[in-house]
C-alpha cells in the first residue's frame, strides 16, 4: 500500500509539473490553479469509479445505505482531491521557483 501511495505521489507531481510547464510555455499566468486542479482531478475519477461500482457490483437498497455509501465516498474523494491537489501545487511551485531562479538577467 505504501508503494502505491508513493507511485501516486510521483505521478501526481509529474502530471502537475508538465501541465504547469505547458502553461508557462504558452505564457499563461494561471499555472497555480491548473496545477492544483490537474492533480485534484484524481478525486473526481475515484468518485466516478465509486458510482460505477455502486451501480454494477453492489446490491444496496434503501435510502440510508445509499446516503452512507455516497456520503463516505464523497468525503473520501474530496480528501483525496485536496491531498493530491496540494501535492501537485507544491511540486509545481517548487519547479517554477527552480526554473525562474536559474534565469540570468544582465
């Protein structure tokens, strides 16, 4: 499980750094939000998979079962999205700091 978590962090960092790099090449100044959102979209993907899993695999019936399932799935996915978004933003901010600190201005 720790190995999967480390791989998630590495992939999140790489995706957010690449998206920030493309935005900076296009001279778009909104890289912080894009780096956060590109990493936080993991939570949305997991929630969509949870919806598919609910429809295809579970046999849950009743209002409270459905509310508990989607409530806890939603809270978990929001937490995952905020965690991945924070990791992506911090990685992109560090990348931007490094590339702009190496610029020589004469």
